[in-house]
């Protein structure tokens, strides 16, 4: 679980420029707008911020899920990192692509360590038995 933390930070860092853009958008025309337009812009800004909050929260959840699923299916670390990056940029589309191309098979609980593993593979990716 500790190894997921860098991915979470990467996602948060990625969200910062988006937040900055959302801020600039509403301040750009501040000089020559009526109070009505100002209220309108506030609503748009609130909408944009809530949209990106949902995007970030669900994005983190998808990243954690893909990471755990990839580990259980013994996908190599480099490939897992690639999937995480793809999910950060494409969100649910990356998740759907991952589900379509990942090694198929049922996940079962390992008899040695209790963590999820693909039933078809010989060695448990968590404990190596
Ligand atoms: Zn195990």
C-alpha cells in the first residue's frame, strides 16, 4: 500500500495546473463585467471546481484499484506504472482499456498470505509461494 503514495502525489500534482487554469478563467475579465455576469462566472467556477474534485477523487480510486488488480495479476511494475499514468490522463477510458487487455482469470485468496492472486499463475505475486 505504501507504493501507491507516489501515484497519489503524481495525480495531485497533475491537478494543480488544471485548478490554476480554472482560477485564471474567472479573473480574466474582472474589470469590465456586471454583477450578474460576475455571479454567473462564480457559478461556472464552482461547477468547474466540483467537476475536477470528482475527477480527482474518482481518479485516485481508479488508480488504487488498477494498482491492486495489476499486482494480484502479477503484471510487471513498469507495466503497472504505465497503466496508472494512462488512467491519470484518460480516467475511465483507461480503466476500460485496462479491463479489456489485462490477463483474464479469477482472483482467489492466497492460501499462504491471504491476499488476492490470479488462480492461473504458479507463484503468488505477494509472497512468492
Ligand atoms: Zn501469497
